[in-house]
C-alpha cells in the first residue's frame, strides 16, 4: 500500500517547470509586438474610414468628374504623375 500511495502522491504533486527570465522576456516581447500590430491595424482602418467620410461628405467624385471648373489638362497630368509615383513605389 505504501508504494501505491507514494505513486498517487507523486502524480498529484507534479512540479511545474520554472520559467526562466529569458522565457518571461520573450513572452512580454511577443505580447508587446501583438499589441503594436493590432494598434497599427486599428489606426489604418480609422484612416480609411476618415478618408471615405471626406470623399462622401464633400461629394468629391461628382466634382472631379462633372464640374466644369476642373481644368482637365492639369488634372490629368496630376493623375498621371500620381500613378507614376505609385508604380515606382510598388
């Protein structure tokens, strides 16, 4: 009976491995990285929402396409340069 009770006691008294300082630091670093990544994604989403609100509230698309006050030559040159800049960035 003593062997059986010792075996039962050894099962219930399992020792958890101690975490080393490097493990704790790695865990903290991973948590910090996840928080920063989540924060940047939320900020990007809010910027997109703000841009969409500005486009919608100023009626930008109708003004750009149909308004006679827009000088088409300069506007098309600006669009071309913007597209060229985006293409060079990618």
